[in-house]
């Protein structure tokens, strides 16, 4: 008589499979010689970040449009371990609403339950409300809402995986939302992009300091940067800058101070803040080029679909 068979059990092979033996030195050399924008800068003496980037180096950005067919416009952005999707619905008329001379912008930022190492509760949170307000503040100056009376624009941002401070989700969400709005054909003054940086205020005698002075600016920080003690990220000021590089305008600036400097009792100096904003403005120009290329690919894709001949009946 055959033995009892449990259908709920995952039956693996009877014999243990042989695992390939990999050389640790070969895998290490292969990972360090990986092509990319940061391959040539990892050997620099100023590199103090855990992922091998220089303090002023941004992570590569992957941006794609048209992922949600049911939405008026959509975009997916991925930069390092930060991944989020944005969908735009509208403009659509709101029934039962009093007449308004311009459209209403509704922004909703949500985190997936698996976006962090610790599982999040589904639904709206206090953190989501704060991030939604910042994204709305960054997008409002760029939209021609006066051309859409008695209408509403709904923007839904879902953070699939977060990496870095809360402001990183705002900057990436702003980029994805502005790209999705442009893909949906909404009238805009310009494309809005964002960047985040850490500005430590303490001095250090380690190799991370520049000529014995303050710590350098840390652009596009990650969770590893926040937990690292070698680059002065702990107690640093967090800067969020969003703007339209094509018009040289700023739409949102959020600065959250860090720890005080024991020598001067000043958390953030004006001169260092101006230098940080100038560096971040140059980074916005580079990100704007990435968005422009993504929209150009989206236009070519739609044009190719329209140019296809109609099927003969």
C-alpha cells in the first residue's frame, strides 16, 4: 500500500541538489568592475558613502510612462531602491459642486505595506498627509488650472519601495507626477523636478571632510547614508528643492534643521545653504533632461501607434 500523500506539502527532490561553488574574489572583482556612472569615481579618496557614490553624485533614474492604461497619464520612476508609481485621472467634472474658476488638485500619497522592512498598515497615515501636501505645493505653480473650470485633477502616488528620508519620496513623486501630467496632456508652465540633500553642520578631522572644513553636501541620500556615522549624516539638515529648471523657478523649498554646532551654536549657516541650493539647482537641470527624454519616447510611442494603418475589413 502506498504511503499517505500530503497535497499541502511542497515536495522537493529526494536528493539534495548540488550547489555551484563560486569564487569570492571573482565575484568581488566582477561587482567592482560593473559599468556605470559611479564606476570611475569609486576609487576616489572623497568617496565616503556606503554605496560607493561621491557626495555630489545622484543615483541613476529610470523613468517610464504609460504603465496604467485606465489612467489619463501615468509614470513609473525607479532610482536605486526607491520605486514608486503615479497615476493621473482627469480633468473630470465634479457633480454637485459649485462653480469654480479653476480646477481642484487632489494629491494622495500612499505607501505599500511592503515598502519598508517593517510592514506598514494599509490606508492613510499622518506621514502620507504631510507628503501629499508637499507634492501638491510643488506641482501647483506649474499647472494651468484656470483653463479647467469646475473640474478636478486626481493624482495617486503609490510608494512601492522607499529608501532614504521622507523627502526622497516627495522628490521622486513630484518627478513622476509631473511626467504623468505632461503625458496626460494637461496644460503646464513647465516640468517640475525635485532633489534632496543632507547638509551636515558639524566639523570633522576625518578624510570625509574637505580640507579640514565642514562635511560636504550629501546629494540624494539613502537609508545607508542616514545610518552611517562616517559622513556626518546624523544630525544633518535635510533640504528638499523642487522647481522648473526651464523657467529657473522654485516651486517648493523645505529645510529641516539638524543638530547645533557646539562651536558657533548655529544649526545652518546662510553661506552653506546658498552653496547647497546652487549645487541642487544644477542637479535639477540633469534630472530635467531625464524627464524630457522620457516624454520624447512617450511621444514617439504614441505617434507610432497612430501611424499604423487601420486593419482592412
